[in-house]
C-alpha cells in the first residue's frame, strides 16, 4: 500500500510539467476566448453604430467615399439588415453585409475583385447566388436592392460593378461586389441608347460565366426590388432549368401557380430570371451570347425570346406548369405576373391586391419619365430608400386636400373626354399649389392623381382588354406629368426658382421624422368677410388658420412669414386659393416652367399621331377639347 502510494506520488511528480502545460493552455484559452467574445460584442456595437439610413425608420451612418473615405449618401438599416454570416458547403466565413471596412486599411487591389468561382463561393448559400449589376449612376437603386434583400434575411448576393467608382463605393459600404471589367460611363445612359444595349449584353456574358461554377443564379435588374423572399418559390420547381418573369398584363392564373405558358403573349422579361446550372441552361446561355456577338443590333431581351420560342411545347407534365423550350430539352417556367410584378401589374392594375396575393417583386417597367420616373414610382410605393435629408426639406412642406366632384370621378362612361375632364380638374389645383409652393419656398407634396384611362405607348381602348385595371384608379404621376422635368434643375433666370416635389405617399412613410410630422399647420380657406375670415397669422384654439380665398402674393407672404419654422402647411383646398403673382416677370417664368411639367395621353386608336397633349393652362382657352394633333405642324406641346 505504501509502495503504491509512493509510486503514484512519483508519477504525479514526474508528470507535473505535463499538467502545468495543460493547465496553462486551458487558462490561456479561457482568456483568449473571453477576449474574443468581448471583441465580438464590441465589434457588433460598432457595426450597429456605424450602420446608416437604410433602416426603417432611418438614422444615419457614415459612409465612405472611395478616395478620401468621407461621406457619400449612406444608408439607414436596422439590426436585422446586418445579416448573419453565410455558412454552408459552398461558403466561407464572411463579414456581414453593411459592415463597413476598417478605415485604417487600404482597399484591396482591383484584381481581388475579379469574377472567379472562389469569389462567388464566398457569398453562396444553399448553392444559390443573387446578382445584379450597374454603374455608379444607379448607386441608389443598388443600395435599395441590397437593403430589401438583407431585410428579408438574404445575404447570398453579389453586385457587378461596371465602373471602378461604383466598385469602390460599394466596397466602403460593406457590400459584396465584383469587377465586371467594362469600365463604362458612370452616368445614367438612358433606356434604348447604344450604351444601354451594351450594358444589357454584359448580363448575358455574366450568365455564361456564372453557370459553369455550378451555382443556381438569380439574376435581376437594379430597377426592381424584392418584397418577399423568392427562393422558397423557386424551390417549388426543382426540375426547371430557367424561370423567367414576363411582360404579361392579362392574368392567366389567379393564384400563385406559374403563368399558363400557352396563354402568355407578353415578352419574357430578363429583368428577373432564375437559372439552374444544368446542361440545358448552359447551352441556352452560350447560344444567347454567341447570337449577340454575331449581331450587335439584336436587343438582348429579343434574342432571349427568339431562342426560347425556337421550340415551345409540349408541357413537361400536367401539374408543374413547366414547358419544354429552346432545343426541346430545356424546361422553362414563366413566373406569375401578379406576384412577380411588372410596372403595370403592380402600379396600375394592382393585380396582386385584387387576387389577395403577396407580391414577391416589382420591376419598374411600363413607365415613363426615364430613371426619375422609376424612382418616383418606387417612392410612391414607399419601397425606395433615400437618405435622411430627403425626408426633411429645409424650407418645409406644402400639401393640400384635393377636392374632386363625384360626377367627374365616377359618373358617365370612361372616355377620352371624361378622363381629361377629371385630370384637368386636378391639374388646375396642382398648378395653384405649385405657385404657392414657389412663393413660400416650400416643397410640394403631390396629391394622389386619379385617372379614368391608362397610358401606354401604343393604341388601346382606354384600358387593356383582359386586364384587371379598375376605373378610375390612382395613376402613377408619370402618367400625366413629366416627372424628370419637374425634378430637373431648370435655369432660374429663365424659369424662376426651382419647385421641389415629393410623392403623394410621403407623409405615410415611416422614414419621415417625428419633428416633421409634429410640426403641422392646417389652413382652412374661407370666404373673406365671413366670420373670423381675414388675413391674420392668428390660429384657432385647434391650431387651424382661417385664410381668405383669392389672396394675393403680398397677403401670402405677410401671413405665412410667421410660420416659416412650421415644417408642414396643409391647405383644406386649392380651389381659388391664389390670385397670382404680383410680379409679372415672375409670373411668366412660372408659366414657362409649369407648361413643361405636363406630358401626353397616349394613344388614340386609328389616328396618327395618336397622342393628346395635356395643357397646364387648359382653362384659359375657351372651348378647349382633348384632340390629337391634326397635322405634323401641330404636334408640339401647348404654347
């Protein structure tokens, strides 16, 4: 017994260095782990504090310019937007999206952003990568696109940068980006321009490059936003090689099934489509690329449609809605237009609402006024992300409650004449509101605009036959007004001061700060001479200002100068609110400005030209009627 005890003691003594080593290792490990946990917590707090305005409601982060790292408009996003690290068999540990890189480090060299399988693999999750691309002119669209995806909990995304300015800007915002190597112009190139077509071709080359990596690819344009996670929907069709959106405006289904391929007459739209890395999909991508290389006059979308229609049918089976296309082996599905929405099925028909469905996406097609029109539509829908200063104009805001007689809105047939009567009635009120906004140097929040007839670029009977467009309907502002002109900086010496505008849904947007919503003055127009109706800056106990109708410029300035610190002034009406400018030179400049604000209604059947010009001063022309120009010489905006 003693011998055993001594031998045991001797063994312990002999192994003491080993125990000490193990003990020290454990202690060091605990200390290191504690330090790591503390660092992680501290790092997360830094991420939260550095995250900017892409959140609802917005706050502010500092974002980093590519050269000097001080701020460019940043984003506002919530904690949930800082998506967890992507994990899975195809991915490695990556920083969360929106985590701003350390300013103490230099940006990696350009070659580090080259498109490779390894770079894509860092962002892939469940073997899927979501991709868009663009140049620096579309930075705000791209940030909006990313924000919606990260809010949905999706982090497996990549942005293709067509110019170095965009690549660097996205890198300093913590957004995964790759270099497309195209080094195109950083400005808005405009739909249909040669540069626009060149940009579209880059998409085809990218698809042909991505598919050999073996990942599923969801390719999107930047002028669309995701409203719901689409990946579970795509997973319902595992046999599909390609799932594509379309320009279909007549519903073929009333639920969330794929559109009926036999009834789809609209073009397949390449703004949203999902590719699986199958042999058939790779073959299609290669044929598409070779077609465009062989003929630089082919529009990429037309080429895609031509290839798929080389053979269309039979159906793959009786249930899925898939159809054989292209070479007879590729399995194609057409995404339902009611929930993978175009600019028509979302903004005009509101098809998803009528079918009681939840939309997955909206793409700003079927619209007017260029890129500014796209932004404005997304702002009207409150799905575009702007920096905080957008929601708090220095001069404050002006709004009014539009007044529309029931007879103009609902009575009689929906004709060109009844449509113009309705729109003109609203236009006159908007014209007065623009004048008062100019006079008081305030931003005008536009009212919702009601239309009886749709606007399209081809002859139609007022609304598209077979569509579910309701009449009347709240139409996008670009149906009547040239939004791009309204937002453009016109020379002040020729057109008077700039008049800023906001979308009709502005005050419903949760991004509008409380200091704006809580600083409000209601103005009730009254008949001068009636009780308590006189030019005064005194308000009632309810905080309402009674203000005489048909007041002149001097009266407006005298009364409302007392309320220059009030953020929002809302008029009960614009009917007969303002007599006009006293300064006739300013009056003429204002007229020259707002005449350019209105566009055309299109299109009359059986007449060339088929459009009719809106006229901001229609009421000054006795007997005015909506007529298409009778001769080419008459085909110009109203004088």
